DNA sequence: TTGACATGAGACAGATCTGTCTGTATCTTT
DNA sequence: AAAGATACAGACAGATCTGTCTCATGTCAA
């Protein structure tokens, strides 16, 4: 039997859609309350402040990002290099989806530039955490300079996220994945 | 003789520093008026709305970006390939400066996600204009697929700007420039 | 049935920001 | 010197957003 979605889950689902599609600052509490069909008091019982809701939203994206990394590990348990390649293709595919609106972490950091702000801090921690896991994957691949490659891939990946968001119509997933493979091969051939 | 800085110039200079360092939305009009030591009425005479000031700020960055491209052309008038390489090194150098806070265009687009908003529109147009000039440079370099390379470089360049902003302490200019050269060489060797 | 408690609808307070307006001082030009 | 334009300081209005509070309604268990 399908158990009913709780108020808190409904709020977070609605907030996730609105925050991601329209931006965190652009979406007010009233809008979320209206669309999740919940009372204001009920909302504030689940999330004492808007920041708390934003943190939950970012945590959701952190879990999803880690799930992709985990999927890559399961698909290619024998080769970290294949895991990396799979991850890049998986990312490229996600970025080319119509609903893709960039990286929630980067967008939130830019929307809340103040160092130490709860939203800024959570977004930065999430970004760093996810990337640390990817970097450890590069470490296992037995490359000449895994940190250097990981850093190059982070730049490329971050930029692809921005291009796929800002210049959506021009984004081609193969352009990203072939660039990623080119960087990987570049270091393989150099080493 | 040094002619005195006009009120409008002073406002724009102060606004540029504050908008770039702390974000456009985070900086209020009152703050700019205070720090540029001008009256509110004088401010609104020079810039009828805050959006007008933001547009002027973005125009400033557009001119600066184009100046870098122009410099590359002057330094290596004979080889578009060398122009590209020079530009990448020049960009890397700028990104490693302590005052670097990312790409004004991307940051503004993320801060104003609403399509058609004057600030969003101007930032997008500026970004696209600057990049069209860089892409034409790639076209002249006689590469097998200049559009593909330009697109890859745009991703890398955009991501490097974000990393240099968000993960400032970890950013190394050589990591970016070597990745850019790797992408260029990757296509040169493939062709 | 009834009482305890959660929920819905929405008014309200407080903060913050943009942009207008008023009154005074200063500067330029004739 | 006089007059008109310009600049300054700051009050004020209007909009917007977050978060609190009130009160009516519904739900579930004893």
C-alpha cells in the first residue's frame, strides 16, 4: 500500500522544484506554502526558518549526487577508470535534460555570497563532499597525477553545468564527455 | 592635469567594487550612495534605477573582457592559435588574483534567474558577445572543428571561473591552462 | 460524545529595499 | 551681488519578504 506523503515531504518536494527551477531567493515562503497546500504554521513547524528548508533542499541534492557516484561504482566495480568514464557520461546525460537548471550547489553559493551564511556553507560543504568522493575515485584509477586530473575534471564539469544552464540550446552532451575523455586520455598518454 | 572624477564615474567605480566583491543583490543602493559620497537624488539622476547601474556595471566588464581578446590579437597578430593560447594564459593569470570573484556575467545571471529581466538579459548578451569573439578566433586558427573546440574551451573556462571563485585556495592557474592546451592539442592531433 | 491536538486560512508585525520628495547649502554665471 | 541650477542630507512612501499569532475547523482516541 502506498503510504501518504507527509506534509514535510510535500513541502520539500515542492520547494525542490521551485528552488531549482526558479532560484532560491526568487521563491518566497508564501509561494511554497500555497503550492504545497499547507498552512503557514504547519510549514514553520516542519522548517523553523527558510534557511532550514534550503539546507534540506541542498541535502537532497547531495544525496542524489552521491547516488550517481555509487551507481558508477556498482556498474564498474573492477575499474576505477571505467567508473570515471561512466560518471562523466551519466553527468552529460543529466545535463542535457530539459529540466536541467545547473548545479544546485554552485547556484546557491552565488545566490548567497556571504561567507558563513547557512545556505552558502551547506552548499559549499555539499559541493566539496561530493567532489572529494569523485577525487578518491580518480586516486584509485592509478593515474600519474590523479589530483591534477580531478581538478581539471572539476573545472570542466563545473563549466559544463553552467553552459548547460545558461546556454541550454547550445549544450551538447558529447562535447562535454569527449572533452572529459580527452583530458583523461591526455594524462594517460603523457604518463 | 588630472580631471576630477565625475559623480557618475565615482558611483560606477564604487558599484563595480561592491557588486563584484559582494554580489549585486547583496549590495543596496544606500550602501553605494554612502560609499560614493553622493546624494540620493544625484544618484538617481545618473542612474534612474538600480537595474541601470547594474547594466552599466556589466557593460564595464564586457569592455574589459573584449580588451583582453584585443590584447591577444595584438600580441600574436600572425597566429590565431597563438592568440588562443595567450588568451588562456592571460585568463588563468587573472583568475589567480586574490580579488578574483568569478565571472560577473555568470554570477549576475544566477543572481537574476528570471528570463528577460534587464540584468539577466544584459549579462547573457555580454557573455554571448564576448564568447562569439573568442569563437571567431578559434575559427581563424584553422582547426578541424573550431566550434567544437570553442565549446569545450567555454566549458573549461566557465568552470575554471567558478572554481577560482568558490574554491579559491585550491585554484592553480597552470591546472587550467594545461587543461586548455590539452584540449587544443587533443583536436590538433586528432585532425 | 467529548476533549486534546493537529491543521487550515489569513491577519499582523518587523525588517529591508527601492525610489520619491522636501528643505537647505553651495556653486556658477551674468 | 543676485539668481538659477545643482548637490547634499535625510525623511517618507510603497512594495516585498520572513516569521508570529489568532481563531475556526477537523480528526482521533477514550
